[in-house]
């Protein structure tokens, strides 16, 4: 099974994917951003735009996920913002058409909550994430990107548990103190800071 966790920047996709991974034995987090940043490194700076606009990225993501779904026995967790319906169909839709067990959810939150989260990870109002916030939210409200999960008042653990329930998965109990959970979230954030 594959779970594609979509959402605007700051919605909690990566945190949720790693919370699911921690509590779902045999799962794997496959982050398509790595392929995108790899493609960026292969291009001159002036040619770098949104890597999702590169057909090779979309084809590559589809091929990697298709291969994993054919050979990997656990749950594949994909935290990735995709707001162009055509791109979503090229990757996620093709996986569905191939008969794979795939599930998509868009994590939603108010612009105020998202800006607070974006600032909390050290980005300002002029960052890529902040500038894309409103267009992402508008696009994700389209039917192509249903089901939606409002996360404003939910903890990362609650979001993961809701997704697992909807997808019919059984998570291990949430363990550790509040301090341990906070440290895990910070560690996940630090591991995913991008410098390119």
C-alpha cells in the first residue's frame, strides 16, 4: 500500500510521514523531493525552476513508486506537495490505473496556522513556502485532491492516527513522554532542512 500525504507547505506532511513510519513496522518513507533536488543539481542555476515542471521528475517519481509497489512488502509513505491536477494524475493516477493499492490525503490548515508553522521552522514571509501558501490551499480544495484532513487543532500523532484509521492500518501505540515526542519532531525537522 502507498499513502500519498499531500498538503501546503507547513501542513505537516513530513512530520506525519515519519510519525506513521515510526509506528508502522515495515513501512518506508519515499520522499520525491530528493529526486527533484538531484535534477536541480544537474541543471545550470538559470534553468532551475519548480522541479515538478520537469517531465523527467514526474516520470521518475512514477517509476520509483511503481517499482516499490511491485516489490516492497510494507507501506510506502510519500510526503509531497502536488497541486497541479495534471501532475497528480501523471504520478498518483497512473499508479491507481495500474491496480496498485494507493491512498491520497491532503492535510489542510488555515493560512494563519500554516504561516505560524512556516515561521517556526525559520522561514519568513518571503520564503518559497510562504509565497506558495495561498495558491496551494486554493488548488488543494479541488476535488482532484480530496480527501481532506483539517489539522489546525490536531497533534502530529492525532493526524497520523486519523490517516491510519482511514487507510485501515494498525499503528503501534504512541510511546514516550511529551519531551521525547518534541525531540523527535525537532530531529525530523533538522534532518529535512534543504540547503539547495
